[in-house]
C-alpha cells in the first residue's frame, strides 16, 4: 500500500498542478504480461525468464497483486473525476485479454510489438477523443 498511496498522491498532485492552467490530463493504465491469457509460446518464454524471486516473494505474483490494486485505484479515481471534463482516467490493462495465442504482442517483459501498439492506440483514441473535444469546446466558450 505504500507504493500505491504514493502513486495516488502523485496522480492527485499532477491534477492539482494542471487545473489552474486549464490543462487537461489523461492517465492510462497500459497492458502488462501479468494475467494475460493466453500468451504465445514466445511470450511464455519471456515471462518465464523474468526473475522469479524478489525479497523472498514470488515476483510475478507480487507484481500481479500490485497491478490488480492499481486497477482498483484507477477505477476509484475514474469515478471520482467522472464529471470533470479536464481529467480522464482509463484502465486499458485488459485490452489484450482473449488475444490469439499464436500472436505475440510483447517483444520483452515491458515492450510491445507494432501489432500491440496499434491495439493500444485504437483503444486510447476511442477513450480520449471525447475528452479532447469537450476540453476544446470548454476553452472556446470562455
């Protein structure tokens, strides 16, 4: 929870800094290999090559627990700022769920191939286009 609270505090602080300058902000939680099913054979090899222990804890399970808590945080914050057109918080972490197991989206444990980036871009565009238009309209009517 210490790391999660710090993350939340930083998000709230950045919203606070942007607001007086009428700057719109978006926070987007991107996909991770953790919890994605199914992984391709290449992705499984990458996943299995990651360090398995971290401070005597199972590294993957620990990261998955943390990431699930971040998903909950994004859901909480998205609800909190739902009526604020200058703040958007999106969880795109599940955009690869149910992908074809023959296709690799991850080039290593943290980076994507082009096919995956295109899926993320499509999902982001669908989410933030409305925010951009609403924010621009708000600025034009001032």
